[in-house]
C-alpha cells in the first residue's frame, strides 16, 4: 500500500485537485451566477500555478525532480493561503469598515494602471466581504484555505523527504 503513495502520484492528485477546484470556481461563476471578487480571481491564479507545477512533476519520473517542483507549489500554496486569510478577514469585518467597492475587473483592465489593479486584487475590495455561499459553515475562502494548507503540507513532506 505504501508503495502506491509516491511523490509522483501525490503530485498527480494535487494537479487534479487544483484544476478540479478551478472547475468548481468556474461552475460557481457561470452556472450559479456567483461573481468572483478580486481576491477570488487571485486565488484562482494560485490554484492554476499549483496545478501547472504539480502536473509537470507528475509527468516527470525522477524523485529529485519531484522535490524541486514541490518548492514552487509550497510557495504558491503559502501565497494562496495568505490571500484566503485576507479574504476571511474582510468577510468578518463589520460592513462600515469594509474597503470601498471598485468597478468590475474588465472595466479596471481598460481604465486603471496595472499597479492599481494588482493592489486591488491583493488587498481586496468591499465585494470581497460578502459571504455568498457556504458549505458546512465555511465560506468559499475558508474552503480554499483548507485546500491551500493541504496542498502545501503534502508538498512540504515531499520536499523534505529523505533520499
């Protein structure tokens, strides 16, 4: 049983999970009508990057390659977890303390300089404080935090595993 749990297979599972979560995000956006906020969009980028590095590692066969690929996955997991924590923080602020809402991202890409767009995506806006969906008492950023921590922990184990 233990021989089944190889770093290559773990990275395959991480890639499937990351791209699966992106699929769920797109389903929630296009089928359920939940409009993603800037922090949601940035978390999607983190899942995409995790999925890409995990897929590359799963395709390669050498154990040293898996350890090397684990580090960028850990980095994107930590960044994603930090964004999720910020998102949860905004969701728990009183309504009068939320940052101002900004126009949609498509409008911002047309009008604002990229530095302001990036700042808005990282810091979040008023719409980031809305809890629009929950499952088992956790909102979307709560579940993404769980996923980022799990993916980071698995990859930390792979990166630090003795030869």
